């Protein structure tokens, strides 16, 4: 593909990733809010239960807390990488590539980590529809973020 075509592919993937990261953040925010509202309620004079976990989620399974936590982190870093990526798409030069590639790589590794917890949550079963949606989005995001990385790196090799 020509350099201009790779810029269009990278821009399309960037917009797609941004929309998907926003959805992940929305569902993850809902899950955290629900965990705070409906988690353990400890009154004065009561001890913590023996199985208390600071990442306890009343919906889902044992992997849900880790999954939601890392999904939120990946979502925030993913949105930040989109900002760096927009700067790179705007200038499309070798000077802006390192920052865009670094941010995208960090976002991809965190997304892949969250995807690992998504697979564990799928394996353990017992989760609601919103968590299943977030799992699917993270699995797809892992692939699309990697494709975005490949697009900006392949354009860099074309320019040389």
C-alpha cells in the first residue's frame, strides 16, 4: 500500500479504537459503580468477612475484579494513546512516530493483559451481559490496536 493509504487505514483504526475504548470505559465504570454500591457493607462493630477482597464484584466470578480493573486501566491508556495517535496522523512524519508508537504499544500490552483476564472470566462462566460485551470489546480491541501498530510502523518503513 502507498503511504497515503496507510495513513487512511491508521486513521480509521484510530477512530475505531477510540470508540471501543470509550465503550470499555463506560461498561467498566458501571461495573465499578455497582461494586461500590452493592459490595460488602461493613457497619460499626463488624469485622471484615474472611473472604473479603478489595476487588470484590457482586456480579460475575472470581476473575471479574481483576478483569474490570485492568480493562479500566487499558481503556484510559488507550484513550491517551489515541491523543498521541491523532497528533501523528495530523503530521504523519518520522518525528511524531516514536511517541505514537510508544503510547500505542503500551496501550496494546495493557489491553492484551485485560484480554487475558477476559479469557479467564469466560472460562469461569457466570457473568452478565454487560461483562460479556466488555470481554468481546477487549478481545477485538487487542487485534485492532495491534493492526494500528502495524499500520503506523509499515508506513514508517515505506517512507525510508
